[in-house]
C-alpha cells in the first residue's frame, strides 16, 4: 500500500484498527511528534513514522495497527524468556506488524519487516483477545514476536481488561519506548517486561540504526522502579557483540543499573534474516555466565542451549538446584511456598507460583 493515504483517510478513520495515539505533540506546520517510542519521530501530514505504524492525518497521530494481529499463540512463559515470573504458566502471545528497530538478524523478520496495511487488517477486539486467553486456560497476556510498542494503544485497553479477569500482562521488548509510555503501561496493568540488549553503544548505532543504548538501560531501571518485574536478555552474536570486553561491559552495566537480583540471560544466536554470521559458541556463553557470577549477578542464565545446566535456577547462597529446566519445560520446582530455598532458607526473588496442576506434579515441598 502506498504511503499516501489521502484518498482513503475517511475510510481509515472509520476502521476499528485505526486509533488516535494518546502521546503526541504538535510541532508546527501540521507536523506531529510521536511520544510512544524514544525515536520521537516528527511526522509530516499524510506520512508515517519510522516504524510505519503511526500516521499523521489532519495533524493528529493515529495508530494503523490497533488490534491488527499478525500472530497469535498460547506459549510457555519460559520461552520469552521469563524465568522468575509465574514459572510454568502459559501466556496468550500475540503481535502485529513492523518495528522501530532495523536489526538485520531479526528472528521474526516476516512480521517485523512487513509494512502494515490497515485496509486488510486481521482485527481482534480487546474483549475478544482476553476472552480467548481465558478460554484457552492461559494465565496471562504477552505482547511479543515483533516489538510490542507497535501495539501500545491496544495494550493499554487489553491490559486493563485482562487485569479485571485475573490475568497477568507482560511485554517482550527492545526497551525503546518513552518514559511516559512506560508509565501508561504501568497504569494499565502491565506486570513484567523482558528487554533485549543488542550490545554496546557502537552496536546500537550500527545495527538498529542510530539508537541510544542508554535509553534501554534507563527504561529497564524505570520499569523496575515502577514495580514491574524485569528480566534482561543479551543475544550474543559473533562479530557484533561477542568480545570479552563487550560482554563484561554489559554485565557491569546490568549490575550498576539493575542490581544483582535481576536475571540476565545470555542467549545463543542462530543465523537469521540478512545476517549469516555463525552461531554463538557454547564456550562463549559459558564464559559470559561464569563472568556474570564472578562479578556478582545472582541469577545468570544461558538460553537456546536445551539441556544445559546453566538454564537451571540455583540458590545463590548454597547452590541447591531450585528449578530444573529442559528448554521451556520445568522438570522440578523446589522453591518453598514462601519463596525460599528449602535447604538454607535464602529468599528467592520469584513473582507468582507455578500453576496448581504443575505444582502437584513437581513441588518438592519440605
């Protein structure tokens, strides 16, 4: 679909998937600044922003993807990955189109690199998405696959309804929203956010294209201050961010910004989209894990290496295996009901408990 929607504006504004964004600012000459993403695109009349999901119609900014769902699936929370948030639960996970980053290694490029066409939207109302989660016996809602802030306006409405029905809400994000957007998500009922770290300053400038990496860490810290559960993921990519200096920089940044208890996942890269670099060596991941432990991160993990001992949760005090995993499946769960290590009594930062059906099978209560 062409960028110029002028002939279709009247039709667009009547569509349920086209909705005015609540964070915008007039900046003169009909231009509008978007306040959802930290790119803060200044969008001229009849044009879209960098992400292609926002359009300026009559000097007002609209989302073109409100409820336009590109993918929908019930998935284990561990696949996000969230390892300290409602372990063993499942979340109805959905996405829309496009992204505000330009990563050439995107694992979900069929969604993130596609420009939305609002006249051919697969619209699902907030009420229907929440009802579907309940009917599927999911424990929560997760916006993922492509960058969830593309569905910011939709999230605000979905999260409120989900909370009323006793569901949790979470984002799997690149962390480049504005602080105002985080505040509004928190007010609407988001519970958790997983943020992907792309590397150091140079990696952000070169690959996602002119992105300020400090904003990502700022937002992780702010989300934590607002009471959200936060987990960080560092996808280690050969030739991009796999040097010992960069890995150590990320570990130090994590400790300084978020502290020792926030989980840090080191994830294995596999070639995708336009990036044909080799897969991350397991030795590199193990080095990163052990360096993180050495520096004081209490809950580091390795991801995308199924069956590795470093995907388990250990007591940081006595070393007891507390949660044993095989990929995205929990094999055993040994944390007590009051969130402590059964061997030494160390308090373990876990949000929520496994579903009752799961705990009946695996709980090793002392």
